[in-house]
C-alpha cells in the first residue's frame, strides 16, 4: 500500500452509530490507525463497512481494569472521538480537562447533535430534528405538502461526520505549529447550518412554495416514467433547459419559463415523461447537456458506467461498499486491512508516545 496522508496518526473512537463510526472510517481510509472502544457484545451488531480498517477493543467501562486499559490507549493516541451526549465522558472520568492535562497533544473531538452547550444539549435527537432546526428541512418537499425527510446524509454524515473529520485534520495541522491538542465541539446542527451558507449568501428561497432546489420548480424535480421508474431533471440554466425541451419535444409555447405558469409546465413534463420507460429516456438524453439522469437503485448505481470507470465501489468481506473519497493524486486513500485492536495498542506502547 502506498503512503497515505494520515499514516501514523493514532485514533481512539468510542462506540457509536452513524456519524461517529463514519468519521472514524474516513480517518482510517486516509491512513489513521483507529481502534474502537466497544462493549463486549458490540461486535454482534457493528456496521462492518464503517468499521473497516479499525481494531476492536472490547471493554467493560464499568470494570476498573477495563478503564485502565482505555486510559492507556488514550494516553498513546493523537485523536479521541467522543460520540456521546455532553457529560457522559465526564461521568466516566474521561473529560477533556482530565485527559488533556496528561496528554497535551490530544485532539478531543466531541461529535453530538446539538453541541456541548445550549438549552438542547441534553436532548435526544436525530438527523431529521437537526435539519428541522437548521431551516433546511422547511425547503425540502413539494408545495402544499409536508416537508420530506431526506436520507440522513445532510446532517449526520455531511454536517456531522465529514465536518468532524475535517476539524480533526485541521487540528492536527495546527498542532504541528503549536505542539498542542484541543477540543473540537462538532455539532451536527452547527455543521448543517454552515453547509447552508450559499442559501444565506445568495438569498435563495427556502420554503417548499418557492425553493428552486427543493422540488418546487418543474425544471428541478423527478418524474415518473411509463415503467414506474423515475428520471431526475436539473435543467436550471437556460441552455440546459433548451437542450432538454428540444429533446423531449415539449411544445414551443410551453418553453418560456418566465411566462408559462410553473404548474402548467410541470403538467406537460409529467405527461411527456410518462410516455416512455426510464431507460428509454436515459438513452435519449444521456448524450446531451440537459442535466437529466435516471434515478437508480443502489445496485444499479454500483453497475453504472461512471462508477465502474472510477472504481467507485469496492468489495471487502463479501460486502460491496463505497470506495474512499476524495481522491488524492499522490497519496490516495484506501481501506485498511484487518486490524487487531489490542496488538495495535501494544505496538503504540512499544513505539512510545
């Protein structure tokens, strides 16, 4: 395996679901040595994909001997990923103040939904709740209908896992100058709100009645085809709209988006796309700059020519899964092989801090 950007970085990740394991997976893909602190029975239901490249330390945190092992691992680590509600690590005697006092270089990443402070910090929540309070959910869905919950990619994975991984890398870079670690307060709500910067700057409407990117406009929406499958249309710019309407033979009198009511255009597009199968439309539109693509299942996505050309998926342990991203030209990421958690910590101990 070639050199990877985070080779030699030691990470202790506490057991969690979704954002925490995904953050750890990103770091492991880019070379970090990640060991996961888990309950003894955790391996029965752990996600094998976000667990790739990680070693397992099965520990009973109520056992003093287990806590001694955990403290030793943290004392040798560069990064700690805490996925718990505020106060849990403090009750375990593993607060940032305690750990950074003895390990000043430690980067302590706290990945939560609401953040470490504020009136909601102790409340339960999920991706849909963080999106709701960010303002993003209000703009997703069709006019006159309730907001549509998207997959938990925007909050949990984008505003949470990906930005937490970025924060860790930024702190590692800064540590090269200062020699010191720091605490990262990575709140999914904060991250989701930050990802909405363009909407604030460009003052893009964010209600279901007029959000141009949330499903309110007929030229940025999905349509059912004759076989019950769907096609996604994103012809926002005039040149793409012109290419699309010419290819699907939309009547000339319906092409002026400034004069023809949106619901009239939507009705015409709905009728037209219902006349052919999804793949028929794909064959007709795929060679045009019309921003039209078939809506694929995951299995179809893995078999698509673009995915195959770029090796977008790989197989590990008999499970097809996404390859690491983004792609670095000289030191690319790659999933690590199997790792023995206890052997990894022993190697850290032998090598020293």
